């Protein structure tokens, strides 16, 4: 299902590539799909025998009225429906139609394992699990769990990300989790914005943009070496976004005292001159493109992130002035 990609040296691009991989389903070259194992296996192994047991499972046709274009995004549609307060069987059938049109075996596996929109069918779930492009240990654990009948037995939905052993899938699942988290954050911030006086809404919108720019750029300070690098970068940006949401509501609740104006005013001239000395202890010559030893992080990455933070910090001031009596956000991590 997942096409492996080369990790680029900019986390935002790496995250997009991994997310694109997570949302793009493709049938494997063989059944079971062992193309990404990288280790030997025996046909006598339990997972393999389970895959072969269900090899002739037929996928039920989608009624013409429910047909979806092959370009539909089944993964995004699945998780958006899963996160709704209530989802009808008709909506789940729409997800299944999209997954079949786009060949998304992961979504089909989860739909059948969880009995969403149709009766629970573990044989079909195993069949689609066996088609996924995945590590051997993940295949073993996933197929074994489904074959045991335990999936969804405790009321918790079975998920693609329940049996991760590789850095690659860790990155894919970090992207899936962040997309779900961002929907929740956006809803909370939109509701908060609606309570603000009209004069404060534009400054708050600009503050949100600055916070997002800093969150995205902060991922560039994460070492992308290894298959799990993109997942760590996604996690770093996610934490910055969570911090922003928490800061907004802490400020609105009056839980953050005013920051000393002199301290924040002195921060801008002191940040960049300090960077060469700080970097010099860990990074060699070579200008802004030189990397910190043993990592993908460059001097330029650190400089650009600091500038993004300064813009984010400064965006609080106009929002504070227009939003009063909302208290000042103040306890900056870098102030």
C-alpha cells in the first residue's frame, strides 16, 4: 500500500511526502505483499498460511449509484468519519466505495475489521492486510491479531497504526495522527475567534498564521536521519501547535501574567548575534549550509526558526491591544 520515499532535508517536504504516501493506496506486486520485508520468511509461518487461507476472498461490487472517482482520498475520508460524533451506515458505505475505487487496502481492512457500514468480516480484513506494503513484523502482528478474533472485541476500533515496528510506518502514522489533531485544534480556535470583538479578529488571524509558520519551521531543527526522522519532525511541529492552543486559552483565562516589556524588547537584538557562537561549538565551517555534526540540521535552519519565533512572539502584541480585556500571553519559552 505504501510507496517508500526518500526523506528530503526539509521536514515540511518530508512530512508532505509521507502524508501523500499514507493517503495513496496501491496494490502490492504479489500476494501476500512481501516486497518491503527485507528479511527472509517461510511459507509455513502462521501469518502466511492465514493470508493464503483467505486468498480467494472476493470484494463485493459497489452499486453504480455509490461509485467514487479513483482520485478520492479514502484515508482522509475514513478518519474524518471516524472522528464524527455519529456516522451513518450510508456514510461508511461511501468510504468503502472510495477505498475500493482508489485501491486503499488499509481503509478496507479497517472497515471490515470494525464492521463499519457492513457486517464485521475478519477474513476480508485479513485479505486486505495481506496486500499492504509493510515490514514483516508488522504483517505478522497485524494478521495474527485479526486472525485471533480480538479486533474490535473491546469496543475500540482496530487501526492500521496499532502494530507499528518500523520508523517508516511510525512516520506515516505520525502524519495521520497530526491531521486528526489539527482538525480538533482548528475547531477550538475557530470557536474562540468567534467570541472575540470584531476589532481583534484580524490580529488573531495573523497571530494564528505566525504560530503555524513557527510550528512548521520548528520541524527543521529535527534531525531527519533514518526512516523515523519525518515522524519526529511531525511530532515537533505538533507540540508547537498544541502549545499555541494552550497559550491562547491560558491567556483568555487570565492564567498567564504580563511579560516584562523590557525583556521581550531586548530579545530581538540578542538572538541572532548569539547564534554563531552557539553554533560554532557544534558545527564546522561552511556558512549557513553547514550541518550540525551527525545530523541534517543546518545553521540556516536554526536562524530561520529563530526568526519565525520572533515573528510569532511579536504577533501577540497587536492581538493583545485589540482583544482586551483578554490578558497578555506572556510566558514565552524563549523570552
